[in-house]
C-alpha cells in the first residue's frame, strides 16, 4: 500500500521524468486553451450575436462537434499529420505540437458553443445599445466581448479543464513518448496498467492540485473583472 511519505517523495523528489511530465502537460494545456479561446470566442460572438437563415443548422453542427469523441479527433489529426498524410512533410506527428492541434480541434467547438449561448442571451440589448451610440460592427463585437467578459472567463476555464484531462487524442497523436510527449493523464493510465499505483496516485494528486490552483486563480479573476 502506498504511504503518504512515498507519495510526497515522488512529488517533490529528484525525479526528472515527473517534472518533465508536469511541464509538458502545462505547456500543452495552456497553449491549446489559448489558441482555442482566440478562435472560439470571436466565432461565438459572431454566431450568437447575429441572425441568419442557416443559423439553426450551424448550431446543430456545432453541438455535434462539442460532443466529438476524442479518439475521432485524434484519428483525424493523426491522418493529416502522418508521413503519408497531406501534412506529413511537416513531421509533426508524435510531437507536443500535434497534441496541441488535436486539443484545439476538441476545445474550440466547446468554447464557441458556450460563447454563442452566452452572447445570444445578451444580444438584443447589446445590439440596441450599439446602435444607439453609433458603434461600427467591429466596435460592436469588442463591446460584446467586454459585456460578457466575466462569463467568457468561465468558458475558457471549461476549455482548460477539457484540455488538461484529455487522454485519447493526445495518446494517439503524441505517442506517450518518455521525456517528449508524455503527459499526466497518459502517464496515469500507463502506470496504472503496469501496476505502479504509487506513481499514478502521485500524478493524480498533482493533476488535482493544478486544477485547484487554476480554479482559484480564475475565481479571483472573475471577482476582479466583475467589479471592473
């Protein structure tokens, strides 16, 4: 049975692999969340703040992509980046970049859908205000982002939670390579299958601690933004 001292030794000991796994996980999760937010929030604002004939169909497609199985996203990205794929010359398969791309495919529809739902509730009032003060379409988009800023913080946090907890897609395109593409979730799965429960528990604790710290920081940001 794993003792508390053994878990603490794994967490704070001199193990270079554990530090590499944690750093790779954070690098992948932050990068994919940032890219997805930069893509998803403007798309969500445009979708939720405008009415057009194909909007119900776009929503159906978007909701389908929000529930996209990770292994399907991983398969698509792998086929694109593999040596025989159209982007094979880039040699990105089994790299952190490939893992980020797979994460972006998964997270962007989620952030877009949540942002669109948030904006659609406030859209009538925002359009009326924007028209009243004579804002250009571009300034109206910026005004919409400003008005929904608190909710968008929670939306980005949801995307980060999906990124840091992902297994299937990153395993497929990253290969779980030691000291290169191994992240906490794939390492937990591998160590559990090997019967190394002490390492799996240590990584699980780190994952929970990171999630707690990020949630605490985001809660503080929400309070600050909400008071602004």
